[in-house]
C-alpha cells in the first residue's frame, strides 16, 4: 500500500511539474524533498524524460523531410540575405553619415528643450519669489521713509499672503523668523516718532496758543465792532436825553464823548490777515500712526496710558509759571499761550481720535490747569502795582478765557477770579490817585481862580460844572470862588471812573453790575482816598486860616458837583439812577466831613492864635488901680479877630458865625482861667478893675457885629459868665448873690460858687496883707468878718 501511495504521489508531482508555470515550480519540488521517496521520484522523472525524448524523436522523424526542404530553402535565402545585408550595411552607413548632423541637431534640440524646461521652472519659481522680495523691499523702503503704519500693513500682507507661497525657500524662512523683530522695530520707531512729536509739541505750544488767541481776538474784534456801534448809538441817545443844561454837557462831557468811543478798544486791532489754525501748524500724523500701529498690534491700552502720562507731565511743566512772570505783560502772555496751545492740541486729539483721550481725561487736566492757573495769577498779580499792567493783564485773561471757552472749556472760575483782581485793581487805582490827589492839593495855591478872558472862563467852566449868573455878568477880570484843585479833583474823579469802566469791559457783566462796581469804587475813592488827602491837608501844621477858608469853599462846590458825577456815571453805564438798589455816591458826606474838619481846624487855629496873644498878657495883679484903657495884647487880639472875620465873609452858611462864637467863648474861658490860675496867689481890686476894662473891650468887639447874622446881643452871651463874675466882685454885691442863688431869675445866675470862692480867696489874702480896703479903715474888721462870712456861705453852697 505504501509503495502504491508513493507511486501515486510521484505521478501527481510530475503532472504538476509539467503543467505548472516555471515561477511556481519551487513548492512542488520542495514537496519532493520533503518526502522520503525522492530517489524513487528521480527514477520516475528519468523515465518520464526518456518517454518525452522518444516522442520528440518520433515527431522529428515524422517531419524530417520538411526540415531538409526548409534547410535547402534557407541556404537559398542565405545568399539573398548576404546581399541584403550588404545593401543594408551600405544604406546604414549612408544613413549614419546623413543622420549624424541630424543627431547633433537633435542633441542640441534636446539641450535646448532641457534649458527651456529649466528656464520655465525658474520663471515659475521667480514668479513665486519675486512678490515676496518686492514686498520685503517695499517694507524696507517704508521703514526707511518712517512710514510705519503702511510698513505694518505691508508686513502683515507679506506674512499672511506671500511668504506661505514660498515657504520652502530658506530666505523665506529667514524672513518669517525676522517678522517679529521687524514688527517690534516698527513699534519702536513709531514710538520714537511719537516721542519726537511730544517734544516738538511741547516746544511749539506757545506758538499754537498764540495762533489760537489771535483767532479769538479777531472774532472778538468783529463782535466788538457791532456792539460798539450799538453802544455808541445808545450812549448818544442817553446823553441827548439826559440834557444837563449846564456847561458840563457842552464841555466837561466832551472828554466822555471822545474817550468813551475808545474805551472798549482796549487793545490795538490786530492785522486783518488770516491766521492759520492749530491743525494747520501741527502735523498730528505721528500720533495717528502710532495709535493705529499699537491698535493693530493689540497694545492700544499701553499706548493710551503712555500718551496720557506724558501729557500730564507736560501739563505740569506748562502750568509752572516763571518766577518773574509778574514783571511784564509778555511773561503772562507766554504763560497763557503755552496753556492754550496745550489744550488746543488735546481738544484736537479728543475730536480726531477715537478714545485716545476722552472727555473725562481732558476735564481732569483742565480742572488741574484751572486751579494752578488761578493760584499762579493770584500770587503774581498781587505783586503788581501798575494799574495799566493790571488792566492789560485783565484783557489778556479775558482773551485767554474766551479762547478756551471757544474750544468748549468752562471758564467761569477765571471770570470769578477776575472779580478778585478787580478789587486789587481798585486798590492800586486808589493808591495811584492818592498820589495824584496829594500832588494836586500840595501844588494848589488855595486862592480863587482868576480869569481875564471869556476863553479862560469857558475853559475852567468846562472842566467843572459851575453856574453863577451873577459872576457871568461881572466884567473881566474876575475870579471863580474856588481854587485850582476843584476842577483838577473833579477831572481826576472822572478819570478814575473811566479807569474803573475799562476794567469792567468784556467781563460778561450786566450794565447794572458795571454801574454798581463803578459806584462802589468811586465811593471808596471819595470816602477813603480823597477824604484822607483832604484831612492830611487840613491837619498840616503850617496851614493857615486863609487856606482853611478856601478848603471849605472848595469842598462846598465839590459837594454840589456830586450830582453831576451821578449823571456822568449814568451816562456811561446807561443805568438809570432810580434803579432798585442802585448804589449812591458818598461824595456829599465825604466833602461834608472834610468841610467840618476844616471848620474844626479853623476853630482850633483861631483858639491857638488867641492863646498866643493871651501868652503876651502881663497883668500887675497887685496894682492899686487900673490904667483906664484896654491892655495892649488885647487890643492887638481884637484887631486880629476883626481882620480875620473879614475874610470869613466868603464862608458858606453859619461857619463864620460859629467860628466867631467859638473864638469869643474861648477868649472868655481863657480870660477867666487867667484870673483863676494857681500861680496867681493874690489879686488886688485895681488889677480886677483893669481886667474889667479888658473884658469891656471884648464886649465892645462882640457888639460891633464882626460877623453878620447874629441876632441882637447873641455874641455877648460868650462873655456873660465873666461879666457877672466881675460885676459881683466890683460891686461887692454878695448879699444879692447869696440871697438869690439857685433862682432862675438870679442876677448872678452864671457865677459858679467854686469860681467865686477861688477868686474871693485871692482877694481875701490881699485885703489882709496889702490893706486894699484902707479907705474903709474904720470898718476894716467888719468887712474882714464879712469876707469870712461870705467864704463860709460859699463853701456851704458848694
């Protein structure tokens, strides 16, 4: 069985070898070697080969004749083939010779085609790379030209569009690696431009502010032309309606009509040439570029914080005034120009950028600037003593405020501060006019103004509102009742009102407020400055009675002119005097006080003169009898009083009467004091009689009426005390005095017991020592006893 199976297996393998493809015979042969009967297989294989050989041989034998015939034919063909081969060889040689040039051309064509393909590939690659290089070159040029924002856009396009197309090239990879550095460089360069811009804007803020203020000045000039025309028309109507009916309207008001038209022209008109705006002076592109660049780079907050921080620092520098700023107006102008320039730039940035600065930030800076500016102005303006500089400063502050208000900044605090400066300006004016008034009063001759022609008369009448029909009728030469200082003081009062009006312009005040301010300032000038100057003149040691009389006359006329000052203020402010709560001028009380002081000084001066004459009194208090005539000193005193009271006839009202009564009372009191002086220990009856003669001389002077206006013997009442005392002693009427003492109808009602006792004591001592009553020797003891009795009774009365 085993041999049968092996034989069947070998047969199968042989069939597979015969029928299987050569490439797949390997597994079949491997199965032969895997078995144990490969020797037997080889025998079978040999046998199969022999069988096939026998079949091949049979087939060859069967076809042998055909093969011989074929060989024969092949031999015949061989000769032809040789001929054909020779022909082919010749043809090939000829073809090779002929095609050699073609082969060379084909080779050249092949090389050209290869170059063409290379060139095309190169062009394609260059077309891919050139845009990258062009964009990179454009980027470099933009950075070189400091066009940072376009450079950033170019860099973005290069990074996102062009480099990805040629990312396989090494130079593109290098470019890609440099892009962050280039972006950072652009960022740094734009920041550098911004720093240069900030530095430049800090230096040119003054020029920017100057330009903005010129624009505001031009606008205000246009507005003022219209308002001036309207104001001039209303002022002319007001003056026409006022109708003072005096020379004030014709002459003294003419300075108002001439000067009033120019009061509002505080500054010279600027040239009419067009002034460029701040946006035309400043190139803001570095800010915009830097803002865009930082926005694109996602660092907008960083940029905003940096810009605001730097501008805050610059604001502090701008708001720091120079130490000598108050010395000249140019110092204030530069200070204001810098501040205006700073905020014009910030306002422009606010409106041309979206969020770089906001309104809250600008308002914060403005609040800081406002507080520091006001503090600086308060400090520096306090050093100023020149009213013209203060006025120019006020105009500059108004222009400064109007300029910034035009850009939307609130400036009410500046105008409030101007009201403070207005008070300071008023104080400076008061100091200036103090000097002016002192010079006028010191240089005055205190004599009535003489005029020798109608022209001179009209000139003086035009300077001061004075009307006197009687004086006008008198022929030339004639005199005004007042001295030079009256028209000069009146003119200076008007000048002061003009100076106050100049400051009130452009402060956005109503006419009522301006009128109130002028009246209050004028009241200060009258009640304080002019009053003090007049008081100083009156209180001078060397001032005489004539000067005092003239001062009284002058102040009377100035007092009467106060109503014209009221009308003058009304004309220039167009505020009716009957306006509710209108401030009234204190000029009337001022001049009244000055006149009263002058009157008191006259009284004091007269009393001093009387005292000087009384110092010359040389009584012989122990004289046996009087001389029978008045003492020399008293005669001289009476002559002086007569000449003095002759001058007093020009005094207004009852001044002369009061002065005369005061002098007589003082004379009476001083004479009584002479009797009662402690140094006078004894007085004889003869001395008392001489004293009585002097008193009678005084009474004769009182009866003569040295000053008109006294009724009856009113002036004699000044000597009534002295008269009753002397009558009591000379008549020795003690019984009547003691009996009637205390009754209203007493004959010696004005005799004081103290006075009588003091004089009696001096008479008592004289009676004892000098025997005054020698002619009554027989009754000497009784009289001495009577004196002692009277003394006791007087003491009891006391």
